[in-house]
């Protein structure tokens, strides 16, 4: 394991956790060194490899991150806001690196997470997909090039079990557009519309969330002009794109100095 980056997967029995374990075990640059689930979960005490649907790894799923976390580890978290904050605190105190893809944090939780993450080296992103990271760059560039004559709207579609809306990715895309235009998204962002809202103002950045079936995640950014429109689209065909991006981030952040990074830093854009 000495030549591999050792990972600790939080939420190891969840959909993303199982996928992270399964993909990491096949990566010659990574090794699953630990796995964590909530106390009382049926996976606690079982082998992480078996929980992920494969052969044993010799790694038992525990319920206490602090008991297994070491400075050489990279802790991966795709759990829930409260759990992610607790895991970030433990990782920082142990000196471990951190990769957080958990969504649904409110503003206060996000500030608290980043404060903990700043004590160590961490990648935080609402979407770990490499494709979404590139989309965000393209959207910002399009916003600058098109100018105020093109009105931006964002539509996101996710599965019916997703608890937060709009998605963290949609908000990040909106913020990228606002920043490119020198605006404050909290002032110009419009999260859906209902009733007699009046004509659209040129400054608005609209965001609409749809929930249906088992859609992994689609994001469309539309810039509507007079006589033409430009659409930039990313469709996640499986959660594997998120997991692979997170594992890429884990390999990268392991060798970085202390700080809070994004997937843009991971890709060098």
C-alpha cells in the first residue's frame, strides 16, 4: 500500500460509497484503507469489499472515523450535511486530506465545512464530474463572450429521490455566470418562477429544478438572444462519472499543501 494513496470512504454502504470502493480497488494508484458507516447501520462490522458487491478487501466497515483516520489518508465523503461536517472536523484534526462531494448544505453549513477543510488539504465540489467541471468553464466563457444581450437560464433534472433543489451543480453554474458578468448571484438568481412575476429582467439568471424517475443528473444552460440561442448540456449517464472524478481528486489532493481546492484546481483550469 506504500505506493498507493490510502482512502477512507465515508458512507461506504451508500450508492456512492459502494461505487467508490469498487472503483478504488481496481485503481493501481489507490487503496481502500478504511470504511465508515453510521452507528447501527447493517453494514458495520462487514467487509467493505463485500458490501460493495465484490470479494473481501480485509477492510471492516466501522462507525467511528476518528478510530481509523490517519494523516496519510484521504477521506472521501458523499454522505449528508451534518455527517460531512463531523467527518471534515475529524479529518482536519487527524491531518488527513479530504474530498467532499456531499450536497444540500445550507450557507452556514458550507461556511463551517470550508473552515474545517482549510485546516488540512481538501477538495470540495458539488459535482465531482470532470465533464461538469469543463462545462462550468465553458459556461463562464460563454457568459463573457455573449454579453448582456443573451439571457441565461439553467435547467437541471435529477431522480425522484434527490432531496435538495435546485442542485448544487445548478447553483454553481449560476454563480459562474454571475461572476463572469460581475454580478452577485444571490441578487440576480431566480429559483423557478410562479404566478404573475412580470417580464424577465436582463440581469436575471433563472434556475429550474425537475425531478423524475431515475435520472442521474442532467444540466442544461441556455443563453437566449434575439434570433438565436446557445445551449450547453451535460448528461450524467451513471454515477460512475462522479466517483471517478472524486478518485482523481483524491490522488491529486494527497500531494498538495494545506488549502481548500475545487475540481478546477484538480484539472488545472
